[in-house]
C-alpha cells in the first residue's frame, strides 16, 4: 500500500466535499474517502426511502 502525498490527500478531501454537497444523500462522498460499508448503508437507505430515511441516520 502506498502513502499519499499532501496534494493527493487535499484533492481527495476536495472531491469528497464536493460530492458530499451534490450527492451527499447517496453516500458518494463516503466511497471517495474509502468508507465502503457506511457508503453502501447510506445508498441503500436513501434508495429504499426515496431520500426521506437519510435524515434519521445523521
């Protein structure tokens, strides 16, 4: 496993922030950061409840 440089970490955080703003209810930002399990949970809850269930898991 390779380590990321400061620039790569900064770019990853920026990408996660932007996807969190635009696609936050679907958990895309969690996928970008590498948190697969929470991202899948957010995606499933959001799809099953049409986005209404997301507010209960904050």
